[in-house]
C-alpha cells in the first residue's frame, strides 16, 4: 500500500523502490500484522533490509519493528476500556439490568437475602463464562490461520519438490531419448510475486536457442531468480522433459536428514542420476539373490553398473 511505501521512505531514505514495493506486498497480507504473525513478518522484513540496505548502519530488526509499529498504530484500533461496575447505577448484563432481573433495588442487592446475592453471582458467572468461551473461540480461529512465514516456507517446499521431480524426469528422459538440442520457448507467461502483490512479469515471452549463452540483468527483487526457478520446475515455458536444468540456489534449505550428513555426502546425493542408478542396481541385486532375475534383468544390471562406473559412481 501507499502507506507502507511512505513509511519505508521516511524510515529508510534511499531504499530501492522495488524493495519498498516488495515489503509493501508482504505487509498487505491480511495476517502479516496479526499478533501471532508479527514476529515472523518482522524477521522477514529485517532479512530484506539487512541484505539490501548495506549503507544503513542501524539494526535492521529495529527498523523493521519501527515500520510495523507505525503501520499498526496508524491503522489499528485502541483497545476498548473495560466496563466498570457501579454501586449507584444498575449494572447491565446482556442488555438487562440486574435490578430488573432480580426485581429489587440497590439496597436489597447489597443487603438482601442470600438467594438474591447468589442469583447475582450466577448471572455474573454465566456472563463471564460466555465471554471466555467467545474469546477462546476467536483465539482458536485466529491461530488456525497460517503466518506469513509458514506460507513462504510452504511455497519453498512446493517448488523444491517440483524441481526434484523435474530433475528425476530429465535423467530418465535423457537415458531414453538422448540430449535435447532444440530451442526453449516460453510464450505469454505471467510470473507471480512469491511475496504477494503485483506479478513480477505479465504477458512475457522469450526463446533460448541451443548453443547460446544468456544473462539476466536487473535490480534486486525484479524476479531473475524466480524466473529461473520457474523454468527449472517447468512452471513456465515449453521445456522438454530431457532438458537438464542445473539450478544453484542462493539459499540452501537443508532437510533434517541432510543436516546429519557431511557436506561431501550432500554433494554426492545431489547427483540425481547416480542416486537412480544405485537404487535400480540395488533392486536388481535383491532379485538376483532371490533367484528371480531373468535374462533381460541381467543385461540391464550390466548396463547400469557400466554407466555408474562411467560417471565415477
């Protein structure tokens, strides 16, 4: 929004316009400024400021917190003051005064019979229970909404899975059809903004010709990395299955299994062809040990072992 961009300009003079718009897109999310999401939103914005505001010596986390505080104070609503009980006026519960419900006066309300005081206590307890139940219901509904960080992590996991599937399909297709030497065409595609807001590209088109080298030039946040990932995952463009796309991410998101491995083991595991060859060889070895491996299987096993040796497996 314009308010978010304006506050960015005031708090961070000289901030790139595209980064300001990107941050604005994050803040436009309905849940970004919710109490259970604001910490994740602050961390996300602080990361952007830390990367793209190198000349600014101030703590990016403090700047992000100040930005969110401005937006919250400017558009939020003050908490309602608690209702006070008065001895001089009838207290209203559910739109009906206690005096009307008990059919008594203030003197009897305080000094009357015990059953009247018990009735008052029961009404107050029922009203309190109803308020507590409503509050819990709202809290439960609110907590079920995914935070901005959870949405971002979900999107990362989704495209990582697509990238892996595309690499596996490329290895199998190259083994069957050979290398592809034609051009790669992408006609009239739109590239959504991962952070929300306006698309990075609309009605775009390009052609990559075999044998040529290309470079993408643009300012930070313009969508260069996002477009390459979209190509690699086959989200845009007519990319044949046998085309191998080697994408090197700027950030590495390790799985729990990868965290327990050495860097060398992670690099070796990244060789998809080697992994597929070893898996298929292991399956054939099981069949051989069980005596169920036929002649065609034996030939296939020999081809796999030869290929594994060829790539240094």
